[in-house]
C-alpha cells in the first residue's frame, strides 16, 4: 500500500482549511500557499503517473480496511493521467488568477480553488462509487463558490442554474447507488464488477435501471444533449480563471463513463447489452451538432467558447461510444487537447473583455485593442487548435477519432457530423476573430498626430499573458509529442479493457484483521484462557504490526 496516493486529496484539503482559518485576510500568504500547494500537487501527479506508467496498479486503503468493506483509492494509468492533466492545467490557471487580480475580487478564492482540486482529484482516484458521489458534492460546493466569486446578478443567476441542474444529477446518482446496493450489496467498483458479471441477465432489471441512471448522471456532468442546458450560461458568466479550470469538469463526466462502462458494465456484459451502443453514440453526435450550431449563432465570444466546449465533448464521447481500445485512446488524446484549448480561450476572452471597454466581448464594432497583435496571435493559435485545423493537436485528435470510428456501425454519420461540425466551427471562430481584431482596425479612425497609444488595461500585465502562452505551448508540445503520447494512451486503453490486474490488486490486498476478544461462550475456564493467550501470542509474533 502506497501512502503517496492519499496526498493529492489531503494536501489541498489541509491548505484550504489553513487559509480559511489563519490567512483569511492575508492575500499574499494565500497566494504563496496556493502556488506552493499546486506545484506540490503537480510533483505528486508526475510521480504517480511515472509509477503507473509500467502498468502498476497502486492501492491505498483508508484506515487499512480492505475492500470491499473499506474505502480505497486506486491509481492506474487512466486515473493518474487525469490527475496529471488536472494539476498541469491548475498551474497556469492559478497564475492567471493572481496576475489578473481575479483572486483579489473575493476573500475565499484560493481556499475554494484548493477544495475544487481536492474534489476533482478525489473523483479520479476513488475506487468506490459512493465516495465518487461524495467527491461530486465537494466539486459542486466549491464550484458554486468559485462561480459567484466577485458577485454580480448574472453570475449569481448562472450559478443557481448550475447548482440546480447538478443537484438533479446528484439525486439521480443516489437513486442509482441505492439500486446497485440493493441488487449487489456492494459499492466498491472492483467488487461490483465481479458481482455484476455473475448476475443472471433475466433477473437484472434493477442493474439495468441503475446503469441507465448512472449514464444520465455522467451525461449531466459531461453536458451531453439534452442535459447540457447548464453549461453555456455557467461557463460564460463565471470568472475567467474559474471557467478555465472548469474545462476539466466536463472531463470528469467522461472519465466516469469510461471507468464504469469498461470496468463495471463492459461492452460484452450480457445484462446491459443494447444500452450504451444504442443511445450514447446518437446523443454524442447530436451534441456535436448543437455545440457547433451554438458557435456559429453566438453573439458573444464567451458564449461561443462555451458552446465549443459542448461540441468538443460530443466529439470526445463519440470516440468513447465506439467502446474499443482505439476509440478510448482517441478520446483521451482529444480530452487532453480540448482541456488546454478551452482553458486558453476562456483566459483570452477575459483579456479581450478587459481591453475592449463597453463593447466587452460582443460582436459589435469597437476600437482596436491595446496590444492587439499579441492577443490576436494567441487567439489565432487557440482557435486553430479548438476547431481542429492543421497542424495543431486538434487536427490530430480528430483524425484519431475518425480512424477509430471506422469500426462503428454509424461510421458515415460520425465522419459527416464531425467534418461538417468542424467546418461550422471554423466559420464561427473566423467571424469572431474578424469582428474583434480585423474589423476594429478597418473601422477605426486614423490617429491624429500627437495622440497617445491606447494604454493596456489595469491588471493585465505580463503574468496573465505568460499563463496563456504556457497553455498554448502545451498544445504545441502535445502536437510534437503526439507519437509517444499516443503510445501511452494506447497502453492506457489496453489496461482498461483488461481489468484483471485492477480487480486483483483491489480485492486481494489484505488489510486490517480483527480479533474478537470476546469468547462465544462465557465459560472462562483456565484452559480456554490459556489457549487464547497462546494463540494470541503466536499471532503477534507472526504479525507484530496488526491492530487488536
């Protein structure tokens, strides 16, 4: 049992509590602690990812209680990959929040940021379905606090809508967990996989209902049509660093779909045949269509980016819906790409908003931006990545998805929707770039001699641009290292479809043993006492570290 596995959850929880109790009024101390803690999480994530890179499955038993009765954390290739993705994203987002002054617009930004990381990382590492629900609630609480950070009526309305939709998802989650426990008597994922596999397909109505309910819950998190209504307003109205961090939130839903429907309800499981291959693929394709239509029809840049997130989730889940190792590998590559691209765009939109004055990010005529050349260049790169144009990682990700879809029954539908959707996205982002950057110079009057150049908006200094540049650099690195990354993801997908090692580690690792010191009868004779003492001493000699 490795104790390093609990640190990505304990570290942000302790930091957040300390900042609330001891550094509530000291922004500088909060910044130092938050940056230090996030960098520490990144180091831990790198270590766990390296440990799992050879196929090792690590286990942590809370309280040393063995599964399925105890709570366990499990680190395999998939979970450590998602933990690493989250921590890599958190660093530039946090730097942007500090550099732009967003963290100074409310008292509890940094504690909520750490609690958010705790919830995300816990959801990726937990091996227990009920504790997945617990971490979902931690996510919900922290994300609501972050959404309404800095206040505002529109932000509060969007936050309330976000909470209501996710509370509905939480209610369905509880119903699903109750049904699963009633049918199987367990909520440990590994133990659940073993028990579901032995159930008779004719008597599995309860499990089928639970599987559908879980799919609905994860669809809410992943913003799949028709459960996407919360996302456009929530992401567009949230503070920029929060919206950028939320780029990983929809991936939590995708992760849960991949985890549950490769481990607990695999494609070859008779009891759930015809549920996911029938419904998930059409829903994913409709989500792509809706997202790209929203990109084309949006009247503000922030809502355009929010709809592009919906479209990217549709493409990701179209790859997942194939339910093959190639499909899962393509989905994971596209998930990494879309996370960085969406985060960079949300931060860029905030920079544009701060420099356009009253026009903000609406597609209306406005004077040219201060420092517009750099911002326009960054927007151009991020837009190329998000729309999937060559040569960046978005293009490679879509090629992988299209290649994986060749084995799907709806191959031509997948190809058609993705290609047409990408074309629509190109048109939408082109319109946004033309309106904000090119047309501003076309309509702007020639500056008179002696006029001063526009001054950069307050709070938009070097650090925010460095943070955005870091995200764009990650997209370039993902493109250059596409070969090695694809090999890693292929190994990850192969491990998911061969879960024997995962099941063995979780279910066969011994934990705390309990010795009953109360005799079944009250004879209390000396011989019995002597035998008990002798046995007890022999047990201590064999295992001196056991708890009694």
